[in-house]
């Protein structure tokens, strides 16, 4: 798994490629989210367009990242799921937990809309 991080406005976009599976991949994802939160980045968009596989441990780490970000009064959203990952979200019903977007511009705007809704 490889990640690159970029900032668009006040949202941190994490572009992920490869596999999110048991081992160093999922552990590095958890570390990355923790590091982002420690630097005050609590609006996180995970771009999964290049993720070709997620196992149960990887799913667990996504859910864990989601709850950790929420505890820091932030938001974690998912972007551009591949068909395999989208099917996995349907089967596990995690699509009801995550805000999943297909368009990056719309996803970025949704963070601003969420902030307005909570004020």
C-alpha cells in the first residue's frame, strides 16, 4: 500500500494505492490517520480509486479510523471506490456508515456543507 497526502482547502486528501490488508499496510493507515489528527487535520478524504483489495482487517482499520476521527470532532469520508471495494461495502453494509463519494469536487464541498449543518 502506498499513500500520498495533499491538502485542498481545509481537507486532507489521502490518495491510497495497492491493498489494505493485515500487516504493515493497515497499520500504516492507522498511523497516518493518527498523525494527521495530531497535526489538527480532522477533515480527511480517503481516495480509494487505486485500492484493488481490502481484507477484513483493512475494513476494521477503516472503521477504526472513522471512529477515531469522529472522537476528534472530525469527518472521514471515502472517495472513488473500485467495483470490488464498492461490493464489499454493500455486503458488509458499511455504506450506511461511511459518506462515500464518486466525485472529488463534490466530496470536498460536502465537508463545508457538513460544517454548516453542525453549527
